[in-house]
């Protein structure tokens, strides 16, 4: 752990989810496979159905509507619909199939197994601080088995623009009835989490699991963590 700035009294902790409480790359890869397998059962063999094609559909959609990126579930669903109608499918059928594919994606995407040390750490922290989750993604703390430890979870889209925009941080502060400087946000992403928290007036703890790899930080966090367990030292 490395401290860059003196911490104000911490009265609540907010957590990023993806790549902070668990490794997310394999989760998303599994979800992509589940989505494509569902589509393979429903689409003609001539239809495009691969990771590159669906990524391109999301890219195109984002250029047409920049705001869609703030809700990753809606973005993916609309890209599925777009990709199907672009191949000649009737819009009503495309909507139905896109929803089934999205359901398969979300089922796999929210099947997250935390490593054994995470819940005990959260239990220890929850005994001392209110905990909240602030995520740009679509993970579900209820399905992860940790919802009982959190006051609430905020997700980009339904709860505001994605980090690093300040929306969700400020909503969290309002719901906790705390000034932002008394909230310490913990996350792995230098821009979304560190810059986002600081821009909203919160304190920031950057989880850097690869301390030997140079990182591009535009602004320093209050604290740099090299493992999540470093948080046990707070309080």
C-alpha cells in the first residue's frame, strides 16, 4: 500500500465491481460464448454471429448515439437488434431474438465466483463502514451473494452516466447523507475510478494489482492498494 495524500475521515466505502472484487475478462468471455450459442440455435446458418461482428455493431451504434454507451446492457441489446435487422431480419423477430440472446448473456455474465477471501474482507469492512457498489457494468451483487453487505448498488444507465462522470458518486453521497470527501471509492481503473471519484469530490483508492507495470495516471489517488486485503488496515 502506498499513501499519496492525507486521508480525510472515511465514513463510507464505495466499490467498483469489475476487476476490483473479481477478475472480469473471463466472465465476459464466457458470457459472449453463451450469447453466441443462443443465437446459433435461433439464426439461419448464413447469418453473421461472431465476436467481431457484434463488436462492430456496438461500435456503429455508439457513433450514431454516443449516450447509449452509458448503459452497457441497453447498448448490447440494441446492437443485437441492429445486427439482426442489418442482415434482413424483420424488426419484430429481431427484437425477440435479441432479448433471448441478451438473457443468455446476462445469465452467464452474472455467474461470478468470488475468491474465498473477498466476502470475509467485506464483512469486516461492513462492520465498520456503510458499503455501496458503483459500477459501469451489469454485474449483480445479489447473484454474487454479497448484497446483504451493501447498502445499495448503482449501475451506469439506470442510475446516471458512467464513471468518470460524477453522477453515481454524487447519488451515492446523497443517499448516504454524507459529503463526498468522506467517501473512499475503491477501484482498479485509473480514469473511471480514480479520476471519477476525485472529480466528484470523493477520496480515491486505486487497486493496482500490477505495481511493476507503469500506469498512466492523470491525477494521483489518495491511496494505491496492491491487494484488496490492504483495506483491512483502514478504520
